[in-house]
C-alpha cells in the first residue's frame, strides 16, 4: 500500500514538474517564436538542458508536448463555438472567427507551431525545426473536425468518408487563409470570416442535421 501511494506521489510530482516546464517553454515561445531554443527554455525554467531532455527526450518531444497542449486548447474552443446555441451560419462564422482570434492573439505561438526557424542558427543554439512536425497537427485537426461533421450532418451515402473530406478541406482552408491573412493583413478579420463562410455555405446550408445528433 505504501509503495503504491509513493508511486502515485512520484507520478503526480512528475506531471506537475512537466506542466511547469511546458509553461516555461510557452514563455520562451511567446518571446522568441520559432527561434526558441532548448538552451533558452532550460534557462527560463532554471534547470540544465540535460534535465529538460530527461523530461521530453529531445526537441521533437518538447515540440510535440507543446503542440498537443495548444492544439487541445484550440480544438476545445472550436467545439465550444460549434456547440453554441445559434443558427448554423452563425456557428460556422463563429468557428472560423475562433480559429483566427486564436492565431492572432498569440502569433509567436502560431509561428512556432507552423513555421520552421529560418535564421535560428545551428548546433546548441538552433531553434526548433518545426516544418516536419506541423503536418500532423493539421491532420489531427482535420480528423477531429471530420468526426464533428459526421456526428452532426447527414451527408447521404458515404457520409463518414465525405465528412473526413470536409474536415480536412476546411482545416486546410482555414490554415492557408489564416496564414496569409496573419502575414499580410489584406482585410479585416470580419471580412475574412464572411468570405470563408460564403465559400463553405452552399452545401452546408443544404445539408440536413443527422437524426438524433446534436445538430450543426
């Protein structure tokens, strides 16, 4: 019994320490974006780099942990927008708005997750090479949105496969348009939301809610 309790305490302590290190990493990412380095994160956390490696293995391990943390939060916000008591068009616009607000509010985090460090140096001082990691984030979001669509909309024969097509297509559209908009600011956020919603609206407006589902 004592051994089990001790193991549970150690596990809880390790999880708490891991959260603290991720919060330190977040602070560095907010400051440095894609140029964030393991050295800078270790210094922010007040530890040595070997201790940081002990918790996350390598840069890729830390990146994946940060990516999961932020993707979980974004997906929760998108689901909340989809669950809001409103007409379908309003919920579509609210979901697009939620995504754009998230990347606009923390652009350095967005760039860290989606763009490689172009001038981050090499060796010990290199930034995170995130280009090879960003595709799995978009795939995860596409799959999650596909599940939501399949739960809520009756797309007829082959509905589940088509829902996945829509999920990945919508995420790709949001990502590409949002990336362009964040870099160039060619229009207001509201104008971009309306334009993207107009692009999506034809088939979405015509599709019926799935019987027994939560509605879309």
